[in-house]
C-alpha cells in the first residue's frame, strides 16, 4: 500500500477484513426464522405432508469438505428429539431441495446418508409435538472437515451427531416453531 495515506490504507485493510469474515448462514424459502413450520413440513401422524423443506446455505468456510444437516426439537421430553440427521452431503451443495429428506427419492445429492431419526424412520420426519405449548425446531447445517463421515450403519443417532459435531468447522442455524 505504498503511496497511500496511512488512514486510507487502514480503512482499506479493515474493509478487506470485514469482507472476508462473512457469516455462514442457513435459510429456507418456506420457513422464516422464528416463524411457524408449514403443514407441508409437519409429520404425517399430525396431518402434515412430511416433506423436508428446501434449505439454502451461504458463505461456508473455504476448507469445507462436506456438509451435514440435522433437525432437533430441544423442547421434547427426555433431552430432545432428532427429526432428521443427514450427512455426506457433497461439498458442491449449497442447499437441499424440498423432499431431500426422503431417502432414495433423488432429491438429495448423490452420496447423502439419511440416518435414523427419533421416530425410527430414515430421513426426515417433521414436527408432531403433543398438544400444548409449541415446540422449537432447530435446523442446523454443519460444514465438515471430512468428505465422508466415519459413522457405521450400526451407530446410534447420538453417535452420528457426536461424529458430526466432532468434524464440524462451522455451523449455521434456523429455528422455527410448531404446536398443536
């Protein structure tokens, strides 16, 4: 920055740092942060369509090698409830199509693994809380440092999530509610 006044050089440097530190974010065209999850995404046992929502993420870290996505209900009894655990989502993905949580549907990227959720199903199972106060549902995308997560098919959901968290280099979240 030779020849540039010190004050201008400092401002250019700070602008470069601010521009480089963009946040990893998660969004959905059908679920707004803090909003209510639409019936299309609600579990069939509660009268919904049980279709996983379209998800989009932006500004992942440069060294990401794959992604994982989870949906967790922290308000469920027993310490919470897993509604979706998916991993080995290729590094070229910047989101998931609606319906990607249906195993073997062709809606998820090639080698995506759909793990068993709290209902005992593979893939996405939407909200279906007991009647009463609405529950929160936390959609999380994890940027991972491995292309393939070292999880066996015999692992528990908690083991899979532990492996995801162990290899996470960044996370982005979207929280919404549903009650009946």
